[in-house]
C-alpha cells in the first residue's frame, strides 16, 4: 500500500483546479491519440500502396535481369552447339569445348552428349564424367521432346556440394532430328547469377527468393533453406499461383510464415519465379518511427502547457476559494452568513442559497436538540433492549439495557461487536439488514450472540425503518432486542425428545420415518441410492424374563452404542420400539449395505450381559433393501426390509437377507 506521504504528492488531483487541468490534459492526449490513430491508418494504406509498387518494380526488374543472364548463357551454348557437327567424335567435341574456355566464367563445366544421352565430351575434363548416361532423366526427355533450351531441376554437385542446374541446348541434324545436346553446368552459388540478390537484403524482413516452377528454392538469404520445398498451397496460395505462371502482388503469408507483402516475376527462359517479400513489421517500421516522434513531440507540448493552464485556472477559481473559506467560518460559528463579492453570477446565487439554508438549519437544529433530549430520556429509562441506526445502516446508539444484555461497552465500535454474532448467523443477518434498508421493510431475525464470557444468547431482533412522511425518505431504523435463550433451549429439547428414544438416544420411529422421507425424496429427484436395514434381536426375551427389564434395557443401550459405532457418521440409526431397530444408509449401494449389515451382525453377536453368573447374548436377523423405481412410498421399502428380516429369522436367525422387488433373494449370510 502507498504511504500517506506518497498520497500527498497527488493531493492536487482532489481539487477542482487540479481536476480541470488533468481533464484538459487527458482531452489533449485523447485528441492527439485520435489524430495519430487516423494518421497511422491512412499512413498504412499509403505505405502499403507505395511498397506494393516498389516490390512490383523490383520483382520485374530482378526477373528481367536473371532472364537476361540466362538468355546470355543459352545464346552462348547455342553458338557452341552450332559449331559442332553430327559427325564430330568425342575428341573433336572436346576440342570445341576447349576453344570456348571463356564460357567457364558463366559455367562450372561444359559437356556434350549424343542422341542416347551419353556424355562424350566435357570441359574441364573431370574423372568419371565421360560415359555418364542421362537418357533416364527428366532433363533429357524434355530436351529431346521439346527440342528447345531447357534448364534442369536443381541438384547438389557431388564434389562441390553446391546447388547446381544444367542449361541444355538440343543438337539437331539437317533434318531436324535430335542427335544430342550441349550442356552448361551453372553453380547457383559461384556463377554470379544471384550476386545482385545477395546485395539486396537490407534486413531479415526484406528479402528476395528464387524458386523453380516445381517449388524448389534456388535462392534464399537463409542458406539452409536452399533446395527446400516452398510452403503448400494452403499456407501461401499466391506463391503457388506464381509457380503456375502468375505475375502480380498480394498480401498474405510469406515463405517464412510471416504476414506481409509479396510480388512475383517470371523468368520464362529458365522456368523460375522471382519473389520479392516484405514483412508487415518491416514495412511499417518507418511509419511507426514517424508516429512515435509525433507522439513524443505532442506529449512534450502538453507538459509544457500544463503550468500555464494551472496559473490561468487558479486566477479564475479564486472567488470559489473565498466562498469555501467563508462557508468554513460559518460552520465554526465565526460568522453568521456568507458575504461574497464577485462578478460571477453563479457564485452569487450559491452564496444566497447557502445563507437561506443556514437560517433554516439553525431553526431545525434547535428543534432537533429538544427532540433528542426527550428521546434519550425515554430510551435510557426503558428496561427493553433498544438501538438506533442511521440510514447507512450503522448502529449509532444502544440503550443501557441492551449494552448490559450483550456485555459490551458503549464505546465499542460496531465492527468489533459484530464479530461476536455467531459465524453461522452473521452473513445472513447482514444480508437481511441491507435488504431492509434498501426496501424499507421491517428487519425480523433470530440469531445467536456470543458474549465476551463465552455465553451464547439467542436474540430476537425486530427493527423498523423510520420514514419522513412528506417525501418518503429514510432516516434510519429503530429496533427492539429480546433475549429468547431460555425459550430456544426449551424448544430444542422438545424437538429432540419428539424424535429420539429416551433409553438409547437413537432416533425413534417418528424421527426415523422423517429421515426416510427425506432420503426417498432425494432418490426420486437425483436417483441418489439409499439402503435400508431393519432387524430385531434374537433370543432377547429370556433376558427380560430372567434378568428383568433393567438387564434388558442395559443390553439395548449396549447394542445401540455398538450399532452407532459400526455405521458411518452420515447414517441414521433408530430404535423403532421394543427390540426392533432400523438403519438408513444414504448414498449407499446394496453391496456396501450388505457389508455394513454383516459387520453389525458380527459386532452385536459379541455383546453380552451377565445376571447371577449367567451370560446372555443376542444375534440379529437383518433385512436389507434399497429404494427402487417401483416404490411410491417409504412403506413399500420398509415392508420389503421387514419381510426380509422375518425370512432371516425363519431360516435360523443370526442371518441377513437382501431383497429387491421382483427379484429373488440376492444374498443370505449366516454365522
């Protein structure tokens, strides 16, 4: 949190003068931001059009330049091919190539192949090149089929490991029959074909790429991308249209996946595509710098203007400051009314209105003091706990009877004694209090209050909103508090006795059936399974007959303790009368209920009482069932469990039977 010293630095924002200066500054900045946003939008459009024209020019220029270089190489090879005759042997062809040694400025090597695509001469002479066959290549088939100059697909040179292409010129006899070709090997790295492109890379987002019509990269500023495939049509449809012969410009995804501008030109003689690319970030860099410069310039101008605005507004608001001082003096009793000398008609009207209101306030204050004295006397004398709250809901007064009841002092803040309201009742009481203040309805609530001596009181609180009849405005609330602790304790005891067996402390038949109804309603609503156990005690009658009812009652109490211990805390155990017991197992399947029932059977069989040296034990005959879709009342499930209990008793006692409607007995267990 900021310290008070830090807040003082911003205290000027709380003044009218400061807020006006701050508002004017914000307005200035908003206007500047709007102007700059419009300039950015219009600048983007103009810059994009300018960049598009520039990219189109450069892509066409580069495509023409590469076309000229390729045409020069093709023309040179055509001249070499024209000097060769059909009858020339390999040695004669090699001599012709040697005479054109100057072409090695453009080519890594020259070669001549016969009509079958077998290399018969090369220059410079390299091992293993003579005799190479190219008849099976796409390059040879294109030359032979089209009988026009053709540039091969790129490949990696076996020695230099550089990307290369072969420029081929077909050799034809007098009858225009294909008799072979003359080829020139062009290194894409050292031939100088793309040397100009390497000098046109001002930044990573502003680059040129050359591709074959088949989609292989011949040149890219990132060397590792050369010989890679271009992105698929789904990623860059414009590039793939260019590979099909389209020339033009577009905005979209580039080769590297970035969004930007792109323009394409065709090198028709080689079947290549020249792409000129500019990312949006790179294209907008000049405009962003210009906008940023304008922003800082206008921001500096706004900062320089603030002292001048501060001084001007201070001069204009001086009468308002005088009015503030005089109103403060009236409040302190140093003057009776405001006398403001100013030419501002609004301030004159305010001063006249204030004087009239002050006169009325003095009359009302005198009347109010008389009423407060009378009310204090009444509240202090009454033995009933009473309080008064303002229209914000804060309790401003408690009479002595209420303070004594709660065990608090009159100086204790409301936030402190409010924490003594029981945690389970506090939030509900606060919500109801706020609702009463908002709707002007009575606040009626019973809640628990924990005194400082840890005594818990039940309080009945009844508060009524005090309204001004003339304009229906709330003045606050007046309330009465009664201590109903004794009454609540008596009611709680009566409720407990109504649903519990006094001998064992377990639920009685009434309490058990109420919980069965609740579980059955939950089952019908959400299909939550619940199981029911009904059992009575085997061999219990001899205990009563021979040991008396006191011994029987002791056995019943011990059984109740063991059963309550064995089941889950969420389960409900009941003594329905005599030696009949029931257990409700909410959220429990039949398999789980069978396991619990068997554990009860075993645990009860270990209980014993002794009378005159004789030990008495009992066993359980248990009927187990669960709620079913065919059940319409809890009586159907209870009848089913009761019948299963009698069946268990009929089969020899100390057993449990699981039964569901319309199904045979699922389980019968015996000790």
